[in-house]
């Protein structure tokens, strides 16, 4: 949605005219440039930080620590489910028979997308990282690491 805001100005002769003073464009406002961005939404507002440097080293390290949890999350996300559409009693009986016959080794009939599985893995990684951050020593080490990184960035800019 695009909206132009005007103000009323009166000339020396008393004639009024409307002059554009601001423009709002929701498409432009909600767009992002290329790069990595951090958006935080909180009660009463939001903040956006553009062109951040993703912390790849920490992400890789967290991924290695959370590898088992990621595998479990992807396995759970990829489990078979009957279709979301209504099934007939005959189909339900056949599904139950198939599930009973195959047990935990049931073959893939309809699973989630790769994106859904990756998302489950990322969530598991975040949960594992959050567990580590609950420990005061880990949080302190992370804060010290961030401080050193910021000092290095400032030094590189000069």
C-alpha cells in the first residue's frame, strides 16, 4: 500500500494548497536488501539490524554439539503421517495394517519437505545452544568472545 501525506499551506493571499510532506510505502518498508538481517519483534515495537555478519563459527560448533539432537529432530519431522485429507474406513484399516506390518521401519508414503526437515534440525540446534547458554561460564565466555570480535571489527575499520 502506498500513501502520500499532505500538509495544508496558506499563501500570503489566503489561498490554501496541499503540499506532499511524506510518503509511506508498505512494500518498500517491508523489503530487505541482499545480505543477512536480524529482525526482533517485541511488545510495542520492533528493531531491525541490517547487514549483520552471521556467526558461522559458532553456528558450525553448535551444529556439531547438537548433531544427535538434529538427527533426532529431522527423523521425527520426517515420520510418516496419513494424508491430511479425509480417508475412508477401508483406507484407515489399510494404513493401520501397513503401520503394524512395518513398525518403526515404515516406508515413506508422504513425508515433509526437505525444508521442513532442515527447519526441525535448526530448531534442535537452537535448543541445544540455548541449553549451553544457561550455564554462567558459557554465557560469560560468549560475551567475552563477542567483545573481542567487536574490538577487532572496530580496529579493522580504522
